[in-house]
C-alpha cells in the first residue's frame, strides 16, 4: 500500500503516528509491536520530542525484525521556530537525533513561525523551502513537503519552489473535516494528501458518531476501520496513532472496500468540526 512518486520513491499510504509516544521504553515497545503488525512508516516531528528515542529504538528493532534502514520510512518535521535560514541546521539536528543517514520525508510542520509578524512569513517559508531543497540535493532527505498548507500557501510555494514541488501536504482530514479545495489542488499537482488526526480528536466524537456506527455494523467492521478506509479509498494517506496493541492491529486491517453509499454518507455527515490548529488566517 504505497503512493508512487515520480522519482521512484514510494510513500506508504498507511503509517503510524508517534505524537505523545514518550520515553525510550514506551517508544521501543510501541514500535516493536507496530513493526510486528506490519507498519513501516513512522511519523514524528521535532515538536514531539521523541526523535532520539525513535532512532535508538530502530537500532534495536530493525535487526530483531530482520529489517534494514531502507525497509522503514521515517517522516519528521521542521519546528515552527526553525523557519528560515535555521531550517538546514534543523534537518541535520533531526538526522543526528534519529541517528540515520537520511530522512525519508521532511515537512514544514506549520506555515507560521513563533514570534514572527505575518508580513515576514512568506519570506521565512521561502527560505525554509530553499534550505530543504538544498538538503534534498545533498541526500540528507529523500522527499520534502509541507503540513497544514492551504491552497493559498501552496500557490505561494509554487512561485518560490526552487524547481522542486512538495511530495506531501499533511493536513487534518477526516469525515468531520475534509477541505476538498486542498485535496483537488494537491491531486492536480501530484501532491499526496496525508491525513493527521484521521480518526478525529481524543474526544472520540467522530469515533462514536451514530452514522459511522451504523455503517460499521452493516459491514462487520469497527468504526475506526470504516473512518480510515474512507480516507484511503480516496487516495489520502493516513497516519493514525493507537494507545493499545489491539487498536494498532485493528487500524492496519483495511483490506476491504466501502460501498459507494457508505462513502457518500461519510462525506456528508451532518457534523462539521476541525479539532486542531487552523492555518486559514495565516498570511
């Protein structure tokens, strides 16, 4: 299950999110089971504070699972305060913490920057991208992309792209919030949309939605499986995180097809809610 890039690199459509996975022992245990289940993409960020633990865990776990570095896909992200000229050094810092030769996918985490005025943001983003392109050309990263970018931000990037376009735009995406303007723009320009928070927030409102429950019962699937499959069936990658081994296994078993009426119902749920940060107001 992967998205084929023009360069020949493959980005798995199903990955494992590591937000709030903390400490070496927990990180190792979680990743051990994830690798056993079959996950190969691990999504982290400087902001999560666990890059070093992930790197240490992989050193132990890859030999255990008879895997090598090329068998796993590591995504990490630029801290908003590292925008601009600091982006190149931030990549090297993440590489050092992950203790590996390259990063598979490096993303601008947020189109804003802590403490910067709105007027300075376009220049900061352009400089960050320039440094990321430099790192890609040097082989420090395989793919580069963005996160939380609106169509406005993507168009701006295209005007300052250094001849390299983003491989991925990672955004909040689930049946309660699915900005199709971003989806269609990315589809047109061969940018993979990757969903963070694909099951909604910790409030479990989406997971407990009565319409989702009805569809899940009809298909003999869990609510989470139905929600994740709704994204995947549209070609949107998902990176759910799971607190238990059973949920980790459940989220991986997505080898079924949602009928058209279920897809339509999920795309038109009555409730509309965005749970995480909103980039729409950023210049």
